[in-house]
C-alpha cells in the first residue's frame, strides 16, 4: 500500500467530497425544477387535468433536446450560461450547473412517467368528490406517485455519479476526475481501482437507500 | 319526488363515431334503487358519468336533486358533486392512505377540520362494518372490504344520491351479495337514492326497484323490476332476464324428450307466469282447447322483491299452427312465452 500516501488519502477524500457536493447539489436542484416541469407536462397532456398542447409540446421538446445532448457537449455548450449563474466556468461549483441541467431534464421525464403510473381511477374519484385541480395534484397525484418519484430520484442520483466523472473536463474535480488524472494519466492502477471501488460502494449505498425509502412509502 | 331527471341526452365521443348516448331520457325517483343494465359498450357507463358531469353530454338536460347541473360554474359543480357519492368497479382507493384516511378524503377536500373528519369517520366505519380496519392500507384488504371503504368514502359527506358504477363487477358472487345488501341497508337507513349500472341481471334482481335496459346508446325498455322480469318485451331484455331466470333447457334433457309423431312438430318454450292469470290451469286448457299435447319439462317458483312468479319449460306436440295459436292465447293471458330453438 505504498501508493496510499497521506497526500493520496487527502486527495481521495477531497475528491469524494467534491463528488458528493456535485451530485447532491445537482440532484437537489434537479428535483426542485424537475417536479414542477413534470407536473406541468402531466397536467397539460392530452389525458391530463388541463390538456394544453401549446404548453405541452414545446416543453416536451425542450426536455427532449436537453436529454438528447451528450453530457460532455452540454457541459461545454452552456459555458456562457454557467458563467452567468456560477460566476465562473471552472471548478466544482461551475460543474454543478450543467449537471443540474442534465439531471433536471432527465428527472422531468422520469417524474412524468411516475405521475403517469398513478391510477386514473383515483383521480376520477377525486373529481367525482368535487376536488379542485390543485387539490388533485397536491393530494392525489403527487402522494400516489411518491414511490415512483423516489425511485426516479435514485436512478438520477446514480446517473449523476457517472456524469460527474466528466466534470473533470471543466475542472470540477471529484472521484472520476481523480481516477482519470492519477489512475490513467499517471499510470497508477491502484488509484483507478480504489476510485472504482469507492464509486461502486457509493452507488450501491445510494441504490439501497432509495429502495428502502420506496418500500417505506409504498403500501402496495 | 324526482332525484335525477335526464332528458334527451346525446353524446358522441369521436366525430363520425357511433352515439354513446342516443336521446336518453330517464327519471329516478327519490329513495329508489334504480338499475341500468346493458352489455359493455351499450352506453350505461357514459350515462351514469353524465349524472355528476364526469362526462359532459353534447346535448340534453341533467337535473340532480333539483339542480340543473349544466348551468353550474366550476365552483357550483364541485359543490354539487359533494352531494353525490360515487362507487367504482375498481374501488379507486388511495394506495398510500389508510382506510380512515381514504374515508376522510372527501371531507378533507371539503375543508372539514381534523376533529370533524375524525368524528365522521368514526361514525361511518361501523356502518360498513370496517371499524376494526381503520388503520389498514387498501393492499391489506379483500375486494369486498375495499368496496366497503369505497362506499364509506362515497357516503362520508352525507350525499343524498349514490352512483354505483359496476360496483360489484370485480367481486365474487358471495361478496357481491354482501355488498348489495349493504347498499340496500344503507339506502333504507340513510334515505339515499341509488343509481347503479351493471351488466349482471342478478344485481338488478337482488336490489333494484326499477330497471332500464340499454342497448346501442338507447334505453330500450324500463319499468318495475318485477314487470321487466316477468314480461320482458325486447329480445335483449329477454336475454338478460334468462340469465337469472334460466330458460335454457339442457341438451341432454331435450334428447330424452319423445320425438314428435307423424304430422306433428315439437316446440319447446319457456313460460313465465305472473299476475292475475298465474293461477289458471293454463296447460290443461291449452291442451284441451287447441288439441295439442303439452309435456312439462321443468318448473319452479321464483321471487322478486317478495313477489312470486312461476317459470316453466314445456314441450308442445302437435300441428305447428295449433302450437303457435296456443302460445298466442297464453300471451293474451299476460304470460310471457319464449320459444326455444332446439
């Protein structure tokens, strides 16, 4: 374990911390933005509560466009926007912007699917009871979709861990970046292996946490 | 008093498609259990959904508990819907809410306080026999229990009208009977009017006071359940009635019947006896006056809402025109004679 010097330990720890920050912050932003977008998509859908193709189509198009742009390109393409938001275009903070954007589009679609899974009958029952649209959204649609929403967030978190490895391209740091710089570019396979193992354990932990939460909130 | 008055309802889902509702008019009296029976696609589901405007008709009038539903604005419609309970085939319960929370949902929507909701839930759960299940989740309940939750929820905000959309179609026969007697009991205790739709004539026979038969978007026959059962006029109605009354004679029984003699035919028929002539010696009179032989294949007494009626299957032997004349004579006496092809 001669390669695991104190410096290397610090580097790993710092990289892990950066990954945590990037993934956590991007996911938080993506949930906050993705859920309203998903609700808007679902509600304005043809069989939604307020069908409106003039909102649904363009919004769906934007979401798809963001989803179909490869992350590495998206990251570079929105540098001006990143600078506007984060004040800089390099570093961990700056990496959060493209990560959040990609994850928002990703989550908006996954959340929309989760909302689609909600039994139409329960919504109809609420309509028959005289519920307002807002009541249906807040008291039926979102609560009934919650297990799906949590499952989708778990998927997004895991994907974000993968995306964050590319953040090294704009100096975002993180475990993936460490693996590339030391493991690949400096020929230190031990570092690469450590990074990979850390990532596997991290992702596994996220997935287990997500699954546990889904089980807790669903009563099927 | 009229609870629901539907007049001239029309509804077409797709331009150029068939009419789901084709000039449907219907009156449901306060306090009765009114059944609408029809095959799937007959338009009965669309019809019941127009009552609380889950489905808007293209034309026609809807008056519910004295209120013109089509004249209401959004807020007025929501208020009116709170006075109309609805029960669904697939229960439509919130999976993440307990029984008590499901039942409280309409009260929550209406803005009732937590204490008020609790009190009402405590009041209503015993009515449907679920007081022990208040904290269970729907997934932990049987189909019959789920529908009890659906009924409790529908009645939580004290509606005067209950709509049942195929409420027992997902249940086994025994549970169906339980739920039906529950509905009838609740009607009696809570002064409810019930409109239900079903594809099972057994449901109609078990609890309805009056029935309408729907086919291809129209009401083809309606009346008191006893009258419709004992004197069905339309072929579709006769078919529905036969499901419950059972007019089919087993093929093995027919095989054992004597073959007609030379110059004779054999005609098997189902005869329903009801009303003033049901005690007349119809069979021997027909045999004597028309010069035919009549073999009674089967017979039994059935009952609808406490009124008895007889169902008999007979095999008549003789010249074709004499048999036909004897059947017409029976029809003239008010019996329902349905010829069965063999």
